[in-house]
C-alpha cells in the first residue's frame, strides 16, 4: 500500500495542475474582479482547434460506449448515485432495535418491534413502535400493539393497513399471532393466528388481495424453532388465513427470498435436499462468529406461484449460488444476485447471514429472467466492486437490506458502503461512503425503505472488526438511522 | 473612502493561487475551481480589510462553496464535460482526482486542507467548523481510502 507521504506528494502535484492553464492565460488581468457570470476566459480562445476536435472525438467515443438503448446513460445514473447526499435522521421516540417490522405507507414510515442488542439470553423484544414522516422530518409514537413484542416478524402494507404476523419472541419461540395497524385511525386490531409458525427467516409479499408468507427454516441448537417451508396466505377481506400448496424444490438455509412481479410470486429454493452447513451447528448464534463455508448450490431453482390458480411451477437457474442470494423483480424480469463467488458466509444470529468480503471474493454472479422469452441472461458487474471494502468487513444481504425502487435495487444498511443496481442499464454502482460522522462499520438488522425520493435506514446493530481482524462481531450498539437521496 | 479595489487586489494576488489549488482539488474541475474562487473573491470584496487572517475566511468560503456546489449536484455535469477536455494530467493524478471526488466532502476537505494547504488539525477544525476529533477521524478515513485505492 502506498505511503501517506506518497499520497501527500501526489496531492501537491495534483494541486499544481490547477495553475497550468492559469499560467498560460493568467488570472483575471490586473487582479481586477469580474462580477458577471457566465464568462469566458481569454485562455479558452487560445486553445488549438486540434484540441477541440480531439475533445469532440473523445466525447463521441465515450458516448458510444455508455449509451444503452431504452435507458438512461450509465454515466448519468452512476453520477446521480455517486453524488447522492446522506443525512442523519432525527432521534426517534423509541430506542433503536434490530430486525423490526417496517412499512412505507406513501407518506409515513411505520416501524414496530425488534430486538434490543445481540441475540442471546439478555435480549428483549419490547412492544414499541414509531412513525417517521419525511416531509416534516418528525417522529410520532405508535400506541401499544395488541400482540407481544417480537423481532423478525413479516409485514406488508396493503394500501390502508399494515399487517404484521409471526416473528420470534425474546425467548426465541416462533410466534403465530398477528395484528394490523390503521395509521389513519392510529389503531391496532388483532387478527386470527397463522396456521403455521413462519419462524424468523420468513418473508412476505402483498399481492393486492392477499398477504402471502413463505416460511423459512431454522435448524440447529439454540436457534428459534419454526418454519417448515410452507406457504400461507391472509385475506383481509375475509379475515382468514389459508395454507397454500407447498412450494416445489427444497428449503435453503437462512432467510427466505421472495420476489413479486405483479402477478406471480418467485421463491428461491434448493434443487435437492435441505441445504445446511455442518459447521453452523458448531457456531451458536450470537456468540462466536465463525467462517461458514456455505456453498455451492448448483442449479438452484425458483418456485413460481400463480395466485390466480393457486399452482406452483419451477424454473432452473443456470448458475451456482455460492453466497447469500438476493431475488428481486423488475420490469417484468426476475433478478437473481448469487453472492460473492467463494466468499465465506458468517452466521451471527438466527436470521442473518453475512457475506465477508476479503479481496478475492468480490465478484458475484447475477442473472435476470425474462418470463416472456423464458431466457436467463447473465448480468455484468458485481455487487461489491473495486476497492471499497476492507478485509474483514461484512455486508448484509439479508432481510430488508435489498430495497427496490422499481428501477434501482439498493443494497444498504444505513452505514458503511452500499451498492445500487440500475435495471435500465444493467449496471452496478458503489455508493459513496455514508455520513461523515458515522463509523464505517456495517449494520445488520436495520430496516430500510424507499420513499420515492429517499432511501431510509433505521435500527440494527453495528459490527466491529474482531481482534483477529478476520470476522466482524456484533457490538450491540444501536444505529440511529440515516437517509440517502440520489442526485435528482 | 477606502480603496477597496486596491485592498482586494492585494488579497487576490496573495491568495488566488492557493485558493485555486484548493478548489481544484475539492471539485476536480479547473473551470469550476476558477469560477468558485472568482465568486468567493467577489462575495468577500470589501469585507476582508483589517482582518487578522483573511486567508482563513477565504478558505472557509471555498470549502462552503464546495459543499453548496455538491448539494446542488452540479459538479458531475461540469466535471464530465470539462475535466477530460482540458486536462492533460498523468494517469496517476487523474486516478487521484477520481478517488478524491468519491470521498465525502468533509473527508475530501480535510485531506486537501492538510496536504495541499498545509493546515494543522486545529486550523482545519476551525475552517470546517467541526471538532478536532472529527478532523482526525475524517483524515484517517480519507487518507486510508486514498492509500488503498491508489495502491496498484
């Protein structure tokens, strides 16, 4: 690595280049100040025509390389993302918690529940909630809920009410109770219990008519039970839960990955057998965080559910999942980000798996699926690119950390670095570093939302490098929250 | 009547180069830097007479102008259309400028004020209106990223 002295020397040399043209054209003549803008300096006129022609050629070649039919230029999107602005959120009326439930209503960000501190015997799951209104930058408290506090509950916003179900209590037990919250009335209602406890790794989508929950799988000593891999649906009109046919394929350990295309539900599954890392059992969650060589899963499958017929179909992905995957739907396409090739995964609690990102392990395999043509296409680039990561840092791809705006898929936890995938150009951009005063550590278990203008993140727990410098540790410090707004 | 033109011209001659270098390293664009420094002098015209350290206020004005500029998101467009056009810098300096532009404004300001202007941490803290510890942490992060990204 180059020395501080070398950086300083280059900085001085770079600064001297500010004066090159100045020396040719001179500062404003006689030291007189020019007050009008825009203005042209005399030096500009003296630039040889050949240079102008060369500039035009360079710009034309550059434009030819960056133009993408049907989309904006990658340069403009990349610039917008890199010039985005981070801001701290004002203090919430509730303590920052991890693995809370959250929903964006169109005007407010609702947050409820969560776990206080790293998962373990001293954890608490208080019944507290708050609503953040970005238009006024203000928080308000929610009334007490009619169900017990919990973390990792599934929730959806229906357009008029917020449905919360399942999750895990402070004793680790998987819960089936459910409730809904109507922000216009500031009132909670109790809902019927779920037929199958979804466990802490479940995920849910709102179809416009039903909430569909696909339960996860949480084996191992000390891990909350619950989650059989089943699918279940709740219809607010009938106030009834229904067990759906079991998805094809087999369970993948860890967080369930769902994508909703507007008409079909996609679930990532394993082609054969429950995938479980043997070494996981030797790493009790919330304590020692060991390297978890989890993978590969060759030819993973995607189970496709059609709610109009209550039937499942199966797609095979032409890749090998080596890391923790992400699934998202865009513009009628399905996007699979298969994680860093060969990267080690770190199990830190019952729900989250982290990708460590030492230098050789930054590349990902990403594919998109077009239902119209039935074709998979590899995507260029990688989630974690270049030199933004330090050895030992961890990046969280679980739960709510991947947020879609409809055109851009963000990976951000509120601190450290983030990435964004622009579906219009199929390109990745590493976001600039976050708040100046925030530590660079990653945050796990935060909730993230897209408001239409801003990316919001709140809660979760910071990660610190371990003394060995290899694996991060959860220090339990809560994260107060931040927002990121890409350039307009 | 004070001879403002004369007073300002003295300051202009004394500090123009330093401010231009600072602004160039903060914005990555020579043209933007020249506009910025010009505007700073115009805005400060007549206000610096008798000040013990006019350079302090001029530097602060440049840093604040950089913040405003990046808030208005104008740099990307100017940068894209001007820097490549007129600069003939060695590759390693182009790389340095690119990495600098990816740093948050505060980290960038700290490393520029430290290594280009030569200010100590207390002076940087006063210029940026932040604490000394913030300067140190920003310098550590900014320098760390520069060293890392500039290493082949």
